[in-house]
């Protein structure tokens, strides 16, 4: 599944001032950023700029500042109408998913101060509250009444977004479908005289999905209190890393090894023994 996400944060500092921050990501790869100072779009890859010069995207990018200005005006008016206390933060997450069978699903979620507020239902062409509050009810009804906007959103989410993903993959395949094999090492830390931590550090892999397991005497150690795996974290070079930590008793007579499987390794895997 290919996913395009546009993330926008708007900070309303008072009734006449707003700051906007934005980024677009294809999968986990940032492709576009929005300059908060002058609302200029910066393409992070040449192929992203090429894909953005085709079809609907060319028209959208020529008009986005007008749309952004209208959106901020609406936010400020709504903040005053609802008598919200400044500063107010609105977050927008929009985009679409393109599935292997060719179907797609578009989405727009709007949050306020870190909580979901409303979402756009593409099939029903209406905005729906995501929380039980007066502002969620008022904003969803207000936006649903703007039939011209809802029709445009349906087109953007159902047609334009899907076409844009295909164009981006057409130009950026080398980056988007690259594979980087993991590197792994095992080291130890003595927690106490009766507790030894075996640490398997795996880094430099791409794409993100990976399987890391500990083997005891050739058998996989099941999940439990003795096994702790960190979240998968990004590296600066657009690869990932993680650590899997197994707590054992020193000199317990067992053999241990870290087992790593990743798409880049094909049918092979890494097996790093300890000791």
C-alpha cells in the first residue's frame, strides 16, 4: 500500500496572526515542506518537483496560497465565533492510500490542540464530529454546507491524490523502492551479579518493516518480561534502527543468538551469536 500524507499545523496566536507549518510525505519519505515565513513550497527531491508539474497538481500548486489564506481566515473567524482562548492550534492530516488492487481511500482529519475534532467522509460528502463538543458540531455543520468545497475535496481525494502517487512513484522509484540491508551487533550489559542484558543493535535498514528475535539454544525466545524491544527509530540517512534486549542469568549454560530478517536480505537472514 502506497500512502501520501500532508501534515499541516496552524498556530493562531491572536485574532489577526497565524503561523503555518507543513510537510508532505510519501510513505516515510518527506518530499515537500512549506516555508512558514512566506508560504513558499520547497521540493526535497527533483523527482517530486517533476511529478508536481503534471495534471491537477500544477493547477493546485499555482492556487495553494489563496486556498491557504482562505483556510486561515475561516479558522480565525471560527475561533472568534466560538470564543476560543488564544493561542489555538489546529492540525490537519490529509491524503490517500493506494492499494495493490488499484483501489484508493482518501482522508482528511482536523484536530484542535492535539485532539481529533472533525473528519471528512468522502463517500457521504460531509464532515463528521470526532469528539462530543459544541465546536466539533458547529464546524462540521458549517463546512458541510459549503457544497462547492466538499465536491472539490472529493475530486482531490478520490482522483487527484491517486494520480499524484502514481506520478511520484513513476519519477522517484529509485528512492522510494530502495532496499538497504541491516547491520547487527550483539553486546552485553551487566545489570547485577544475577542479571545480564544481551543487546542486539540493528541499524541501517530500509524499508522500515523488520523482524528481530532472540534464539535460545536455537529456539525463538517468546515474548515476556525478559524480552524488551525498542520502537523502530529513524536515522539521519533515511534508514532505521532498533534494539532488542534479552535479560538472562550469567553462565546459565544456554547459547544465545540474535536473528534478523529483512526484505533486503531476500531468503537469507542474519544470525549473530553471543559468546
